C-alpha cells in the first residue's frame, strides 16, 4: 500500500519521458510518429484508397502501441524494436486492445460532453483498460473494470496523466478542427498539434503502463495452444 501511495503524476511522467528516450521505446516512438504523420495526410483526402490506407495505418499504430506496453512490462527490455513488434503480433490481443480503447474513448467522450469534469473522472477510472487488455488479456468490459479497480489507490495521479496528456490535447485539436477558418495557417497548426498530441499520448501510454504494473497489474503468459 505504501508503494501505491507513492505513485504521483510527476513521478510517472518523469519515468515515462526517461524511458521514451532510450531503446526500444525511442525507435517505437519514431515509428509511431511517422505512421501518425502519414495517416494525417490521408485523412485530408476522401476516397476509397485513402480510407483503406487510413484503416491499415490505424492497425499498424495499434500494434506499435501494444509493443510499447509489452516492453514496459519488462524490467530490462530488449533494445530491439523488432523484438517487441513481433511480440505484439504473438500476443494475439489486437481486438481486445482495440475494443477496450474504443469503449474507454466513448465513455470519456460522453463524460466530457456532459459537463467536461465527468470526462476526467471517467478517464481516471478506465484509462488503463487497454493496457489490461494487452498484459492480462482480459476482454473489453473486464479490462475497463480491472482498470477501475486498480486505479482506485492512485486515481488522482492516473487521472492527471490522462487528463493532461490525452484529454486536453485531443480537445484542443478538435476545437481547432471545428474552427479552422478562425486560425491563420490552420493546416500547419493542425499538423503540428497532431504531432504534439501523438507525442503526449505515447508518453501517457508509457506512464499509465507503469502505473498499471505498480498498482498490481501483471503480464500474464499466453494460454497454451490446444
């Protein structure tokens, strides 16, 4: 319990930034940034090829995020990004991760629409759901419940990280998109904000993965093949 009480937003963020600058996280981070930049360019177009490309890039981005979560669960992870990308595929948790991410996003978005503050509260509860889906291979609903239970002793720290690094940048990006005519050089500002949003999201992913482990989460082995 004393270790759980010691968890702070500042400590999580500092540790996440330090890890992000070292392998294998740095190459995974650069790859994620590149994929997001390419995806943003396709998002400006509306045709079948762009739609298919955007979906494919979203899948690649999800696997890179899974790789980051898996590497975070190791005390001394292999410095090779290739090792963790292959591990992400072998983990067989893509749909668990994707659905847990979608459900948590919908819940947070609904909370923000209601009165803004509820969105931050919901985010503090469910933000580690996708991480539980990867490391413990729980289903989407169980992942969100697992996140809610584990986050209770450190909800302020978890909520602060998620609010500052995910909710606020995303809300600013949406506001800019809806008011593109108001801002000069809106396209360049939007692209820069897109990159900043991705960077902050990856920092939060590292920080929340570490919080998940500190709060009692664990990486469970894959079930034996029948």
